[in-house]
């Protein structure tokens, strides 16, 4: 187990390095001269040249990449073209709100999704099952940004129960979390249902029934624990969808996270910020996937890794 | 079935748009801005006085077209690469799979968004971004099918009879991929439309005044508090379209995947 953890950790390093190559390459493909972009059209050619060498843009690409990674390791992501602030500092101030939103949504998706899935699977082809799976189908089809706007119309404009946007109190967290989690709740519910159905037909579940155990014990202790293994993978993958959805959700609710920072930076063509945020998002996703793999090995006693 | 009916209706409306609404859906009409739904304008008018029903219907042309083109691009890149990667294996497979791993390290929407940031906005770039972002998924799917088909007796038999690699791939391996790829593509059409609409909503998709559902929703957000109908109806159109594709996709999967039918006959104890 210890060796397995170590091997997975080591294997994550090339992936993370690869991510930096992809992001570095993408940003370098953009037409136009970043130095010219910083200084504006009025600047003289000499000034632009000076900044180019200052930024290292006059060096060959491999050298630029080496410098990029060397700085990255020290936590230096360059400076924002728009504000002149270090990108790392801008991201740091936006990191908390995004993680808060993503974690709240993951928790909601896990609890609600598994509950609905178990409910559906234990009452398969009943009206409860049909309603739950119908709602789940709606959930995977809803555009997250539209759901957000409709929730604002209902709960903020009509009922005036919750704020339409902003950040700070628990009340501000409710609508963005529900909006962002909707898709994942539906996915987790569907996965839990099909995984439970699979498990409920196994011999050991039949044995548990035959022993005269209560429905509660059979479903929760014998079936659910085994059914959860594929569900955990799905939840991990959903975290990526959540990060993508967070970009949209943050825009709808004026949530001060990395998603809004990214969108603003793309509009303003502030490439150091775009590069930094994309790196942090991809890095976060890679680490979560790694954590899920490790959890998987821990939860599933059948898996033994050398 | 319901999904097919909805899709048929959407497609018919998109095709017949110029007949149904001869008026130009991009032309401002300032004498009737932000009218709520009425018998004259069933979905109301937008901030430039354009009929929202006409724009939603015309928007369907743009959104459906983007979805179809993006999925076509994913297919055209992902399927051949997956076929070759699975069939030949070796170094090529290794390189391709590491590359796919890398691209899958980015959440799908983030990858599309980053590609648009690099390529710039506009219909073509949205298609390229959404299509390429989904291609790694197809490589994975097709490769997995090929890996299991490659060792089948009929492939060995074909090889024994002296069939060329190309012929084996085309006649014996590719047909195995059709069912999963069709299911995946139907579901992917919905996802592609959602992703493109998300980009449009952020102002990074199709440029106004072209009616596209996501872009319209983004415009509607500004007027959310005064004119609810501007954001509501384009979003409803996206929702119904994606729902229809998901219904058809799920239906196809149940029909094509024999594993799913097991549960239809057995009863589970309470």
C-alpha cells in the first residue's frame, strides 16, 4: 500500500509537468507580441525590445520553458498585464472562494446523489424511481448558468429569501452551491442506482437477506459499501466538471473566485493571469484525481498494489 | 421516443426559420424594446426590440450547427487516432495515450475555454475548441473497443486469409465501434451544445448580433431583474435540446447494450 501510494505520487509528477508544457505551448501560440501588448501601440520599438529581453521573450522556446518552470517551482507566475500585481497573489486571493464553492458542491452532490441513488435502486421501477431518475435526467440536461439565473429569479427576485449574488455569508453560498451541484447530484444518483442494482443481485446480498437481517442492514452495510466503489471514481471525475461549472456559476453569482478571474483575464487578454489560473485549475484536478485513486485502493480491499 | 419528437420539431423549426419568421432576427426595432410576452410576440422582445421567438428559432440553427460540426470534428480526429492507437499499439499507442492523459487532466469546459482564449471568439473557433476538447474521450473509447476486438478469432481469420491492416480495420474492427460511438456522439451532441452555450454566455462564443442561445442568455442576464423573459427562453431552448439528445442517447444505449436489460425482468427485494 505504502509503495503504491509512493508510485502514484511519482507518476503524478510527469502529468503535472505535461500540464505545464500544454499551458506554456498554448499561450505561446497566441498571435501578437506580449511585450507590445503590455506597453501599448504608442511605445517605441526600443522600449518594446527592452521589455522583450527583460521578459526573456527573445530567447529560444526551450530556454523560455525552462525559465517558466524554474519560476513556477518558486511560486512565481509572473505579473498581470492589467494590474501589474504578481499573478500568484491575485490567484491566492481568489483560491479560497472557488475551493469553498467546489467543496460545498461536492459534499452536496455526494450526500444527495447517493441518497437518491439508494432510494431509487431499492424501489426500482416504482414511481419513486421514475420520479428520481426523471429529475436526474433533467439535472444532466440543465445548463448550469441558466439554472443559476432561474434560481435567482425565483429565490432572490420573487421570494426574496436569498441574495442574488455576492460573497461572504452562508446565505450567499446556498444558491451557487445548489446551481453548481445540480449536474453532479444527477450523475452521482444515476451511478449509485446502477451500481446498487448490480450489487443487490449478488449472492452475498441474498445470503444477508436469508440470514434475516433487517432491510436497513442489508442495504446499507452489505450492498451500499460495495456499491460505493465505482461511485467514488465518478465523484472524483465530477470534481473536474465542478471546476468547469464553477467558471460559469461564479459569473452568474458574482462570486469572487478563480473562474471569474479567468474569464476577466481572457476578455482583457491578460495572458499571464490566464496561464496561471489554467495551471492552478488543471493542477487541482490532477491532485484530486490522484487522491481518488489512493482512496480507491483504500476502500476496495480486493485491490492489492505492489 | 419523446426525445426524437422534440429533436424533430427543433430541426424542423430551425430549417423552416426563414419561412416562419421572414423578419431579420438581427435587425434592431427600437420602437418595441423589452416587451413582455404577448399574442404578437409570444416570448416577448429583447433589449433591441427583436422578437425573441424568432431569435430563439434562428438561434437553434446556430446552436445545432455548432453541436453537429463540433461532434463531427471530435469524430474525425478521435476515431482514427483511437483505431490506430489500439490496433498497432507500441510506441505510437504509448505516445498517444500519454497525450490523451494530459488533455484529460484539464476539465473539459476549461480546455474548451482555454482554446477559445487562444484562438479568439467566433463560430469557427468555438467549433474547433469544443470539438478538440472532446476528441480525447473518443480516442479512449475507440481504443478500448479495438483492444478487445483485435484478439477476436474473426480478426485472426481475416489476417490468416491475407487481408491488409487497412481492410481488417475497416471491415472487421470499425463495425465494433459503431454502437458505442453512436451512443457517445448522441450524448456528446448535447454536451457540445451546452459547452458552446457556456462560452457564448461568458461572451466568448458566437459574436452578437448572430442569435446563439448562450450569447442570448448572456445578454439576458443584464436585464434579468426587469425582463425575465430575455434570459428564460433561450435557456429553456438549450435545456429542451440537451434533454432530447440525452433521452435519445440513453434510449440508444439501453437498446444497444444488452447488459442493461437484465434488471428489467428481475425484482429486487424491498
